[in-house]
C-alpha cells in the first residue's frame, strides 16, 4: 500500500498551521488540513508530476492557501519534508530533503 510519510518537522509545522488558522477563524484550520491532505493525495497518486524543487524533491501546491507540500517519491509512496509557506524563509527545509 502506498502512503505519505511526514517527517517529524513537517508534521509539526503542518499542525502548527492548523492551530494558527483555527485561531484566526473557527473551522479554517480544518479547511487548511483538508487542502493539505488533498495536495498530499495528489502527490501520492502521481508522485512524478510535482514541480521539481531540488534534485531529489518535488512540490505540489495547496489550493486556497499559500503553501506547498514538499516531498520526495519513495518506493512505498512519498516522504513529505515540509508544508512550506510560499513567502516565509525560502527553502529553509532543504537540509531535510537531503536525508536518505
């Protein structure tokens, strides 16, 4: 079975944004989580179709929110390295993507 594995820092930043959006407007965090899950599902279904970011990583855009899911295809599915905001600290996650 194919699956998406979030590394710990990516999971933490995802959950942090869910909390942030829920604090801004009740229910908005749930909507954000759904859009991230949808983007992750697209990456899982078509892992080679994401936009190249580095030599070994790709990204898919999250609809309605200024974020991308940064991942690497893996024989068991995908490994997610970041849920990255489009205008905060560009490529801060790159060292994560260098992990084997």
